[in-house]
């Protein structure tokens, strides 16, 4: 599922027992946060947050990564940049790749975050893997980047100006060696905030989004574009449809309503809801599934059964499981079907 040419404006290895979770709140909003099963920086929150991608492509039995030359620093780096106000870190990573090299990535496995000093400040950079096909033609923007180059990992290690960038590169190579670098996203979305039950006297399935929920739905639309799901499964109740249909329309993908995912159907037949959740691991296409808070324990139980215990431990453990509009993003190995490589929790920026 790599991205190919013409995408300018429009893409486990077993964890060690000492791995830790990165949890990085955005300074743009205390409500915007990101958690990943990948290692993160130690210490207090950084002064500057940034994000980028290790863009990669197959090269025979090996791989190549994309490096960019930054004339301002006269160094080689991966495409990355600082987080703008009003965006989440996954959105930052996609925007920076698009702006610097004219490609739009589909985010793959999250990679170890790095931390380094910049003057009197501390900067954290989150990276994702992003696969591209042989037809991808990156082009420097002529401002921040004046040259791009596909190189093998050994050459990249020698060229990188920031030695901290070797850590995500090593993880990328390890994933490739394990056959788990090529992945597809499987995403669970809790619907955006709905009007209170106490103020709604009509059919429960018709209860709409609150004003805050409508803003969250727009934010979910932007955020889902970072992973570009090609299938959308959802409860047919209005609050779920209103959360994911805007993305589906923008992306031109079909929405498939699954009545088993409603609160009422789940209460009567939880196994049928579980069977629908299982399909997000069984199918080969990138997929997003939207459902309700009471259904989430069943959904998480299905997903946890097919994960390494250390990854399953990263799933939400208590009610409310996910906050309204929050995404649980799994990366599933394309070679080892159903093997979950990583877990991410992402809250949309909704203000």
C-alpha cells in the first residue's frame, strides 16, 4: 500500500522488555495528546514539539530511506518540522513531508521519538515510517530543502547531521528485518460528543452531535487523513455517522453501516459486535471503525487477544476507554496477517 507518483497535493519486531510509552501533550491545547507504544524521551515536556517521517521504499531485498538537505544548516535530515497551532502531531508529520518534498504520506508504524537541545530549549521530534512505491518522485521545495536523495540505511547513518536520528532509523531497519515494516492501519474511533441523553426525548439512534461534537467531527476528518483508511465501518446511529461520514466523503470511500455496533444491538448480542471488530484485523485494506463507549470493552478485548501482551497492555484499561472523538490506531503487519505491530492513542484538536 505504498504511495506512488503524483501525490504532491494528495499515501513487529518484538519489543524489548524495557520499552516505555511516549505520552506527549501538545502545547497548543491541553486537550490534544498523543500516546504511542514506541519509546519516548525521558524528562519533563519539551519546549518545542515537531514531527516527521522516515519515508522508505523497497530496493531489491533491502530498503532505501529519503534524506533531505537543509541549506540553512547544511546538513542531511529526515523530512520534519515544528507543530503548528491547531494541529496534532500526526497532522504535522504529514504536512511537513508534503511541504518539503511534495509527497503525502500514509503514516505507518510510529518510531522512537528523539529529544535534543536547540539553544536554550529542548525539542522533541516524533517520527513515523511512511512507505512509498517506486513511482514516487520527491522534489525539494527550494526553500527549507534544496536536495533530496534516496539512500540505503548504512549511507543514511553516515550522512545524518543529527546523531539522535539514528535511533528511529535503527528501529525502521529492525522492523524491515522482521518483516513488519510494511503495515496497514486498523483504527477504532469513538464517536464525537453527542447531546446529553437527559436533554433528548426522541429515538436514541437519532441523538445528534453537540456543538463540541461537530467541531470534533471536523477534527477527526482531518486526523483520519494521516492514515487514509479505505474502508469505514460504523454504527448506523446518527452520532457515529456524523463523526466519520465527513471523512469518507472527502476521501471518496464507502461507509458500511454495521447495526451490530449500536449500543442496543451490542447489549443483546455482544458476540456479533465482536465479530465485526474482528474484521478490522482480518481484512487487508486500511480500515476505520466507529462505535460507542459501551461497545469499546468488547472491541478492545477482541483486539487484545491477538496482540503481544506488552502491546495489549498499552490499550485503554478503564472506562471511558476512549474520549469522544479519540482514535485508537493499530498498525497490522501485511506479511504476518493479524500481527499488531504498534498501538497509538490520538485525540483530535477540536478547538
